[in-house]
C-alpha cells in the first residue's frame, strides 16, 4: 500500500489526484500581448547586457561579433508564446541552450540568458494543458541534464581541465568534488525551482476555478433555500388560514340549521341567522381564495395538512411579550386604536398574521441585536372617502423598534424577515424593515388592509 501511495504521489506530482485531466484555460488575448512584450524586453536587456560585458571582457576572436547577440535574442523568442505553446517553447529554448553552450559559452552563462530559460521551463509547468506530457517533459529534462553532466565529467574532461588550471584551494572538499557538487546543487535548484513555481501557479489556477464553482453552487443553493423558505412559509400560512376558514364553514352550518328550524315560527330570527350565514360565507370565500393562492408550491405540490393546536389571536399578545421577557428582552406593548374593539373585529387570519409578524420581529431582536428592550405598537386607522367615491382605506399596523447594535457573528439567513414580507404580501400589505434613521437600532413596520368595523362605517361621511 505504501508503494502505491508513493507511486500515486509521483504520478500526480504536477497535477491533481482529484482532477488529473483538468486543463488550464487558454491565455486571453491581452495575456498573449504581454508575453510578446516580455520577450522583447528580455531580448533587449540580454543584448544590452552582452554589449556591456564585451566592453570589458575578451571573447574568442574567431567568432562573428553578432553570434552572441543572436543567441540572446533566440533564447528570448520562446517567451512570446510561453503560455500559448508552453511545451514547444521549452523544446525551442532547450535547443538554443545546448547550441549556445558549445558555440558561444560566454553567452550561455549570462544572467538574463539563464532567466529566459528558467521562465520557459516555469511556463511549461504552469500552462501545459496535458499534465501527463508536462510530467514526461520534466522527467526528460532531469534525465537529459544528468546525462549531460556525466558526459562533461567523464568523456569530454571539461571539468578536469578546469581543475588542472586551479591553484591551491582552501575549502573542505577537493576541487573536483567542489565543482561537481556546486553544479549539481545549482541545476537541482534551477530546474526544481522552475518546476515547483510552475506547479504552484497551475494549482492556484485550479483553486480559483474551484472557488468560482463553489461560489456559484453556494449562490444557487442559497437561492433554492430562499425559495424553499418562501414556499414553506406560504404553506404554513395556508394551513393557518385553513383553521380560520373551517371556523367560518362551521358557523355557516350552525346558523343555517338554526334558520331552517325557526323559519316558520320566527322569520325575523331566521333572517338574522341567514344574514350571519351570508357574512360568514363571503368571508370564507375571501379567505379561501387567499388560501388557494399560496397553498400550491412552485412545482404544484401540496403539503398534507397536519394536526394543529388552535392558532393564537391578538388577545394573547401579552403572553407573547411575557415569554420574551423570560428570555431577557423587556418588551413594551402599546396600542393606538381608532375604536376600542378594532382588534377584536379583525378576521381570525388577519389577527394571526399580526401575531406571527410580532413574534418573528421580537425573535429577530433576541437573536441578532444587543438590545435588551424593545417597543411594539399596534395601531388601527382609516382614511376618509376620497372625492372619487372610493371606499375608506382601513388598516392595521404593527411597529417594532429597538435601540441595539447588531451582534457580532449572528448574521442570519434573512428568511424570518422574508416570512414577514410574504405574510404582508398575502394581504396586499406593505413592510418597512431596516435600520432606524437616525440610529442605532432596527425597525420592523407592517401595515395591512383591514375590513371596516361597524363603528368606522357609522362615522364615515
């Protein structure tokens, strides 16, 4: 097993075990332009550097003066297509390197000449599309370099000539060992550094692609979660409305039975019962339409109804406030009503919506704010009939405010506030949710249309 792991690491040394066939995207047009300018700049600096060196150093007189400058330019040319054709660039640069080593050795040892070849090897590892080919090329370069050094040390005796020309040395190694050791270390650092840096560049490109894909998936999942939260909230609202509609249907049945019983003996009582039936049926139809509008999810599925306890009403707001006080949030509840019985006359579904909005707003303060106190106000009101004869616009409003700061590290999903918005939208209401101006603190305001109460109708001109 250990051998298999070692082999696996060697095979994927210049790629990735999870995506061994991933290919780095081809360079863009502006990157190719930059490579061209890089090649021009390296060629110019190499030629200028060679001119400076020749000004104070003598070179073989039997060589044409322009040969060294040609070698400098030829080594820089592969940089112009180092990202477009990285493998071909290394092959071309290697050919120039070997040719220059034997023909113009004084150019081969120049700094910028070496930098240009280093950049070619680095670019092959960083931009090579076939990682198998890149691995073979790196292995081939290592074998070729080792063979070249062995030939120089043994067959050509070039190092022996250098050693014979040396005077007495003071290092801990012999001259031959020193030269060979230095050459090996420099080549390992040179080619190994180019391969390591190129692999790091290729890996960063792969990581950036993975991060982009991950960010895209997170965005898609967040959108799906948000949509699901909205759908689930709508379905929950629909189930709550179901209880209210069931109440109306039951009342219709009872009143209809009573009207049938007293119809012959007491027509007035029967008429009153039928009036109640009419009002309840109309209210039931209205709420049933709202129910059907939110019951179906986007895919057309319907969740089965669940057994539920009686839903809370606005008469239970004090209990809701007390429950939050037990958790460290002191809530001041105020009412500003147009008529004393406005809240009692609200339809059950509307009372439930106001209750749930207050419940979520206070929970939002507890979870995400440093506030220890909050104020909740429930208002009712109406606007007079306009000159065009439209009916008065009656409304019920809930406002929750606090003076706290956001708690660090408690950023929520926003689904709770979206639920408040969805509830308000169900009744054609409006919401105003956000930081207080001036701050500090947060405000949640929900205004919902409500049916006109009998008292409101009596005072309307």
